[in-house]
């Protein structure tokens, strides 16, 4: 997909158009592949999804679709990678609210735990504050790992490697968002220069 190679080519105008069309809920099921295509964009340009956060969250709740959730999750994680503690708290709250929703599928729940893990390695105290909400799901292996991480009892080599991998992933996402912002500025500048060149002729 071209959006995976060049997420900077998707503009706010494209995204606004897409979400406007999704007001017609009959189009949501057929738009599944578009959510897959937008996932790399959400991961590199999270600020463009801010205006569509509520709609994306509503679609996840209504559709219980892993592709839609994947797009939401990448947006939330990328926002935390470049945002501060308040963003981490807000996004973790969103994930835990979804986790506690009895309609949330097990497949989405597993992905939520992974999202909590990524947020937690960057902002551990935010995760610690929500420990009591996670205890209800400790039968899940990933959730059990989260609880051990919160409690500081993560001692196995496998868990230590998972922590390191999650930290590296968050660092990589943060760098990718910054690089994409620079790429967008370069593309915008090039287009502006072309426009000026056409006007002068």
C-alpha cells in the first residue's frame, strides 16, 4: 500500500473527506481496507486524527472491527510517543474504558493490553495509577505481564526483553512521527514552489 511507504502523502483534507463519508454508517463495513491503509498514517501523523478521535472510538465500539481498532490504537500510541504525560493518561483511560466495556471482543482486548504495555514503558506512573482496573483481567497472560511490570516483579529474561523491545518501539514511533512532520513540510514547500512557478508563467 502506498500509505505504508508514504504516509505523508495523505493530507488532512483526505482524512476529513474519508470521515465525512463515514457518517453514512452503511459504508463502514466496506471501508475496512481503508482503515488498514490509514493505520500507517495514524502512526506517523497522529495530530490529523485528533479531530476524528470520537468518531473513530464510536466506530470501534459499534463495529468491534480489528482493522478499525488497529487504526485507533496506532493513533493513540503515536500520540503518546510524541506527547507528554497528559496525553498518556488520556489515551490509557480510553484503552481501559474499552477494556472494561463488556461488548469489547477478546481479540481487541488482547491488542488493548499491548497498547497499555507501550504506553506503560514510556509513562509507567500513568499505568501504575490504573493497576486496579487491570486486576480483573489478570487471567490474560499479557495483562499478567503488565501487573508484574507495574509491581516491579518482572524478573524473567523474556519479560526484560519485552520491556526493552517496547521501549525501542516507542522510541522508533516518536522518531517516525518527527520525520513524517519534516517530510510533510518538505512536500508542502515543494507544492507551494510549484504553485508559484505556475503562477509566474
